[in-house]
C-alpha cells in the first residue's frame, strides 16, 4: 500500500487541469479539450441566421432561456432513474398546469404517438408490446377533413386507420365499436364544422377519448390548461416553440389513466412502438424548467416588445414608395404580432421570393416566410436589437429593387 508521501508523489505526476486533480474538468469548468469561444457551426460550414420567421422545425424552433441551459447542464453531470424523473417531473407539470397528469415527450408528434398507444393498450403491457398489431384492440381514429395535416402520421405509427369526416352527423355515423379515439387539430378549430366544446361533447356522449393537438398554441399562456379544463382527455404541446424548451421535447397532458397507459410505451421500456421516442434526463428537466420560466414571465411586457419590434420593421418597409404592410395576430396558432409586407411590382420590380432569397443570402442571413405573395415576419424568436437589423435590411432590399 502507498503511504501518504508515496501517494502525494504519484499524484504530482498527474497534470493539473483544474480544481479537481485528474477530473478532466478545467479551471473554466469545461473539459480541457473544449475551447471557449469556438464557432462550431462556422467550423463545419453551417450558417446561422436571424430568425424573423418563427418557430419552425426546419429552422430549429426557438432559443432556450439561460435557465433552461443551466438545468440541462446540471442534469448532464448526474445519473437518475428515468422513470423516477418522469414521475416527479410529470407530477410537478400537472400541478403547474392544473391537469390530472403529465409526461415529457420527445416533441408534440411523439406525444401524439404515445397518447395514441396509451388509448389503444390501456394499462396492459402485453397490448403495448403488441402495437402496431391491433388484433383484439380498437383500430380507428376519427378526425375532421379540415384538420388533416401530415403530423397525423404519428397516429398511424400505432397501426390505426384514420376515418375522415366533415360534419357532426358524419362523425356520429362513423363511430362504431372499433373507434378508439377522436383527434382534433387545435389551430384548425374554426375551419371545421365541429368545434372545441361540441367535439368534447361527442366524445363524452359515446365514451370515446378526445385528443387535441395544440403543438404551436402557446401563447397565450392560458392555453396550457384551457383544453384539459374544457374536457379533452389528452392534449399535447411542443416544447421547442413558444415555451422555448428543448426542441426535441414536448408535453402530453390529460387523464391520469391515459398518461399512465402512454408511459407503458415510452422508454426505458424497449419492446414498444415508441421506444424510438426517447427523451433523456436533460430534456425532461429542461422542459420542466422551461415551463416554470414561461409561467413566470411578464407576458404583457413580451407582447409590448413584439409590437414595438414589428412596428419598427413595418415603418421601415413603408418608407419605400409602393410598399404596403399589414400587422396582424393569427387567431390561434403562433398567436403573436406578425407582419405581412407586399408591394406594387410595377414600382418595385422584384418578386417576394427573390427578396426573401436576398435576405437569406445576405450578411447576416435573415430567414422569413411568405413564399411568392409576400414577405412574412415575426419577431418573437429574435434576440433584442435584431429587429433593427431586419428593418434596415428589408428597407435596403426593397429600395434597391425600386431604383
């Protein structure tokens, strides 16, 4: 055995890289092979941009608040039981959002698959392992034609058949002993004949679970509890949009029995249809903290900032003769001040698509939406001050095209 002198002599040969000898942690709190200030995206040839478009998955959603990053870093340095963490985080989320139960998922689409699996299997683990083979289980989901979106594939992953209807009568006529669930796309509420309360009423009347996909429907903050309180049995939200949590996280809220059933198909269980939908400890904790931060924000002040930013960009665009702008707030999804810029192309001979491409390829790069008809802009995903850059660049592009 080494005596104290021999031990100290042997330790002296180990490089000192920080407060913990041989720990691999440097004085700056980073691994010694991590260099502060590295521009990782630039190193691999990926451009960053000012996000004037919104919380689109293709644009990597939102930027997390510092508190969320802190929680992720904290979680990354310790081990916990995934199920224990989900139990505890879910209980806290349910408390915050005034619902029976909750669980963190790997996004809103993952929440759809998990919720669907839970409805099909109930609390029978053998049925959970059997999905997407639905032998002996109900197998149909009814939804309104106006609510169709590609994300319904997340339901089809569980093997169900989707039944499309347009009216209440068609919906009730389609209900049979194979109907497992009624699915609703929140931002299409006003596009369908059967709207929120009536949809829930039909589900209750026939004893069929109702699921509301609210992925992009925060803000307003009260949406986080509005739809479970209304009577929807399951509701999901994206974590990486308005909540500004991890982009690969989401929330599934609702009835306690259905959340428990959904968890039977969630990792760490391996022989299930949702084993691929893993959410790790960093994302679970990050999602919880993102929710806490969001609930404690001054939402009135956020709105005032976005209104100011949008008006600044609008005023700059309007300073170019021939330009028109419209400031609006979408009724449901992405319920934030938004700007639509159009112009007389005889006076300003450039298409919106070309103008958007110039903004994208400029320095710094600016991402907008709008396609061939307009330049569409939101500011809620910008860092403060970036609205000035966007305002000047939009004005410059349109003014140069005019001259």
